[in-house]
C-alpha cells in the first residue's frame, strides 16, 4: 500500500495513529526526528514492540535525550501533521549491536504540524558572515535557516546596527570568498545578549536562493553524519568555497 493511501479517510483517533505507525514500521519508512527544545534532528526508523515505539538511535546522540523528554516528526506524505511521543528509555542496546530509545505508544491523535523553520548552527564556519554593505560592517553568523539568521555582536552594536523592527538595506550573507546571498527585507527581531536574531527573504530569481538552499542542504547532511558518528575530520565548507 502506498503511503498516500494510508492517510485517505484518516479519522485522527489514537487507534488509527497507532495503525499508521505500524504501517511505517512494516514499510521501513524513514522519518526525520526532532528532539523538542533542541536543535537536534536526525533521520531514523521506527519499530512497534508491544506498548512502545522503538526508534533507532544515532551514534552521536548523547545528553540531549532524557526520560520524560519528547520527540516529534512529521508524517511522510502528510507534512501538515506530526507525531509527538514521550521518551521512556533514552538508551537501550540490542543484541544486534544497534542502540535504540523507547517511547510510549501515543494516546492522542495526529496533531497539526507547527510552522517551524529548521535552524542550523554555523559556528564551525568562520567565513559565513552577514554583511551590512551600506554601513561597511560584517558580523559572524551563528545559525541560519531559509528565512532567518542569528549573528554574533555586542549589545551596543546590536542597538547601533540592528534596530528592532526596522528594515535593513543592502544586506548579504557571504559564504567564503566567492559566494554571496543577496537578502531582501532584512528585519532585526530580537536582541539576545551577545547575538541578534533577524528574519529575511531571498528572491526566488537569481543565484542567491540556490546558494542558500545549497548551504542548508550541506548543513543538514553534516548534522546527520555527525549524529551517526561518521563526521569527517574537516567540516564541509559552505558552497562557493574552494
């Protein structure tokens, strides 16, 4: 049965959700798991065993997962809805040598997925900068998403260069020495101590959107490798950097 067929006529009860999870298990369908209140995300697979949802644990997943914490994932082929599960056993070694963690079987139905944009830490890249061309200043980017970023600065600089709610002109994200992402409608939204959070838009036309998409894809792959314990000795470089 195709996944799209699973959701036809889906009624939303806990029983039907359990049936969907069982079908994801039998079909070995990967899901992208997020640990609530962290930036940790990884691709995994689930199994149903008695009254537990068993999820394969990446090698690099350590202290972020605790008993009583929650994970969530969007349902394949139905990204408008998501599953939220409570972790009961953060780590269990199987006879096969694989590690897993256990979650309670859901007692609630599917829930509408919150509109969240995944943010990725880029502090490993010393050459990802937010450039205020008109002001002749640049700032280190510490995390980035498809529609926003956070930069490192001081409280004094935050007030001088990033007035809250005011649109900034002629702003770019530079990726190394060769690649520039031209940003539109950059608006500072939060002063956060030593950082400032901004939202932005990128034009669908031209190369900028492609460069940003490529950076996000690179960061997502690096995050997955790191959690699997296969992170290369040197972190991948942003697009455009030789």
